[in-house]
């Protein structure tokens, strides 16, 4: 894993306020679908706290597919509304949202909402395009697993 990347600049300046992290995770679940597509199934989340603390009990949490996870990328955030940014990212990748039901430790069915069938390099590219404000020119094509320029852009 590379070091964290800072949004919306490559450097933190005086007066910037750290507002959290975007994190990208990979599941270690034994679920057949997850095992088969492990390299392209990623959880994309945003937190204002410590990422490792958030993941401490992943195997007991259906949000994390009831399995341990590994951090595969992080992006440091400054001066940004975390909830809005997370919504932008999740909306952008909506066509690739993983549709899976996981049973929690109490036997209840849960449908996790933050897991996507997207290669890591595409996630990195999307974050870069958000940083440069170019994201509005693109959409994600889940069939080709790539970004596509919108018509007229």
C-alpha cells in the first residue's frame, strides 16, 4: 500500500483542517462470490477517525462482510465535507455496487452498501479526477471496468 494521498491538493498548507480519510478495503471473506472476485471487490468508505480502530472488529460486522479486511489505499482529506464526498463516490460507482446478502452473527440478512466491483487503479483515477474537478466529465462503465468520457465532454 502506498502512503496516503491528500485531497484536494498534493500538499497540506498552513490553515488546512484535516477532516479525515477515504479508505479502500479488500475483504478476506470465504464467501464464494467474494473469493472469486477478490481483486476487484472493494469497500470505499470515509471516516473522520482512525481507520485501523474502525476495522478492529471487522469480522463481527456485516458492513465488513463478516470477515477481516485489508487496507489497500488511503487518501487524506482536508477542508472537505466527508459525508458529501462519500455520497459523490458511492453515486459515481452505483452501477458497480456489489449486490450481496450477508448473514450477521444473529442470523439476520444484511445487504452491505459500500462494496463495489471496481479495480483499485480505477478508484485511484476517480479520486484524482475528483481532486481536479474533472469527475463531472466521466462515468463508470462496469462492463469494461473503466472510466468513460461522457458525450459532449
